[in-house]
């Protein structure tokens, strides 16, 4: 794989990481707003149930996003380690 292709792939991965971070933040904000709405709807059990179901869905989505974030972060760390090792090997060969 050429350096240009590798660099483009790394840039794409970092963009994806940034997108996931934004999605996590938006999810957390939505859950916070939902909790606030649930506090205001204390006397309405049907509305509370609806809010609870929405919160469960948001929580599941958050867990999925966090797993995806973690996997991508590990991949990027592995790529960086591989790149560092390749540079070290290249310098050893040129000595």
C-alpha cells in the first residue's frame, strides 16, 4: 500500500472518529433533554413510558457508538504503531 493511500485511509478514519464523537455528544444531549422532559411529565404514566422507551433506544445506540469509537481508536493506535515500526526499520536498514 502506498504512503498516499495509507495517509488517505488514516485521514478518513480520523474523520469517522470525529463523526462518532459528535454522534455520542448528540446522543448524550438527547438523553439529557429526555430526562428533563420526563421530570416534567411525572404525573403522566403513558408519557413517562414513552420517554423511557426512547431513553432505552438512545442508550443502546450510545453503547453501539462507544463500541465503534473504541474499535476505531484501537485501529488508529495500531496503525500509528505499525507506521512507527516501519520508520524505525527503514532507518536501521539505511545505517
